[in-house]
């Protein structure tokens, strides 16, 4: 008699794992086993389980740090002001991670200056600006869950001295707890401009008796203090603005004629009393010139100065609203001439140099020998240098060599005439008129000789 064994049929194998739809977190242990289901010829079902195989998920730490706003900025060069850049840090790993944050100045390359202070803030609401209490506390680290992101704002405080075209490069880095830096595009490049106003002020030119200051009327309806704050935040040609101060009748006339006036000046009473005097302009200058309308100031609770369209001044309440007149204290562009003198030995006094010209001492010269001297002028300033005259006084124990003056290689007479050179025997002075020199221009050589007595 034969005993039949059950015949397994319709065997199904199922692989059960602990892997969910979401990415497995780093450090997790996944247990795996196989369960088999089957049935016999009578239709009875069975199950069988395999052993368990564990899988440990490796921790993956990776992040990106992307500059999301402010990569290339052009800002007005307002000393000690603040500039900002916005960065997004994303944890692309599978574990929660704390990142150490570091902002730094970049050196070398096109970078010409450094920020005096760098701070990092968490932009909690992610709108790209510091609002509410977000700018109250700087951070040096932040913690992100796997897959999470955070916006970070870097604040850079500019140095006290900034020049047109200066470049400030700042970088932000994030490093995880294992010392791995976030892949990043995070360097900010800031270039400085010398104006932040949309209008073009009128300059009271030096050639017309002016002070080189620039003036503008700025439309608006602002209180005195609002106008003062706005004026002091404005920049033109690298100079910060102030409400206009008037120090002379000529200046009052220029402002009235060119701006059609009508707005706040920089004058406010020195005290809280309605009758406190107007003593000082907002830029610190004393008020020494006035152009009040008849009956003004009338001292009825009015503590600030407005100029009317006719150039006359009124005292009004500083809470009233008006346009304002702004003044920029621009330096006059002056020339600055530098003169260079060189010498060479001319032992035979024949007008031919026996040594190379230079500024070194001419040593071991004898009585009866000559030295050729030549000079030139260079205008290193910011405007035309007019009528540049080169003067030389012959020293003791030497004499001027008659008819030795040359200018640009051409002989000049000693007499006072139409050429560039002259010699005054009474004062022993050689003079050569080099003429007008443009900015960065150098005159031709003025040459003459002296003989050792």
C-alpha cells in the first residue's frame, strides 16, 4: 500500500519588507522575510516563513546651499550701511542635521574691500526680508529635518570708507555634523555706485562764484523730520545729502533761480519753545544769513523753515507737509600740480649733457663747469591747471648761463617777450611758462643751465 504525499500547488511567495513609500531614514534597520502560501490537491492552504534578513539603511548627509537673491548687487556707496543677500539651505539627506553656518569676506580677485561685520539670520517666514523679530538674533547654526529647507539672510555692514567701483564679495558656507560642506552657489558680489537718486542736481559752479555744491528740489508731502531723514539718506557723486542750508544772498539767489524753490530748508528752532531762535542748520553750520519774508518768523508755534517760490523764508510747524530742498556738499574739482627737476653735468658748458639726467646729486663738479637743469609739471588734480609757470632761482656760488633756456627743445630768449622763457638778473630767477595743463597732463621740459662760480 502506497501512501501518497500531499502535492503542493499554486505556491505564492511574498517578500515583506519594512520599506515604506517615503525614503527610509538614515540609521533605520529594515527586517525582511519571505512568506510562502500554497495548497494541496484538496484545496487546503498553507503558509511558510523564511528567516529574517536585516538591512541597515546607511545615513546619507547631503545638502545644497543656493544663493536665491542678491548675487550681483549694485548699491550706493553709503558708508557703514547694510546690504543683504538671501540663501536657501536644503537638507537632501535622510537624517535630521544641524549645520554650522559661516559668512566670510572674500579676498583677492576683484574684491577691493571687506565688510566690517557679517551676521546670519533665519528668515522664518521665507519672504526674503528681515521683518518682525527675525533680525533681532543672529545665528551660527540651524537644524533641518530630512528634506527640509530654510532661508538664511546674510547681513554685511559696509566699511566707513567706500569708493566708486569698489567691490565687496561675501560668501556663506554650511557644514554638517560630520564636517561635510553643503554643495553651494553662495558668493555675493556687490559693486558700489556713487549716486542713489533719480534726479540730477544743479551744481553751483566754481567758475560762477559758486561753492561746487549740488542742489535739487525733491517733490513730495513730507514733514520736516521725514524730509530730513530722506535727504540724509540720499547720495550724489559720492556725497550724502542734507536739507539745504543758505549761507549767503548769492546762494539764496542761485537756489531760487534754479530750483523754483518751495520746500523745507534745513533750519529748525534750537529749543522747544515757540520763540526759541533759529541758530543752526541741520548740517551743523551756524545760521548767519537770513531772508525772511516781512513779518516772519512770527513765532506762533512754528519751528522749522520753508523757502517759498520767491526765495523768501517762512517759519512753519515741522509737522506740516511739503517738498524739500536738498544740498550735496561736493568738493570743488581743484588742480594739483607736481613739479619734477632733474640735472646732468655739462663740463664744457656747451649745452650737451655729459651724464644721464636724474635726481641724484651731481658730485665732484669744478668751478667753471656747468649743470643742465630741466623740469616739468604734471597736473594730478581734478580740473584744468591754468598758466603753469616754472620758476627757478639761481643759488649762491652759481650763475645763470646766458641764453640757455629751452622749452620743449626750442631755444627761448632771456628777454621778457612773447616766448615762454625769461631771465631776471635782478632776482636771478629763470621763469618758463608751461601754459595750461589738463587733468593728468605733463608739460614739455623746461631746460636751462647754471655755471659754477
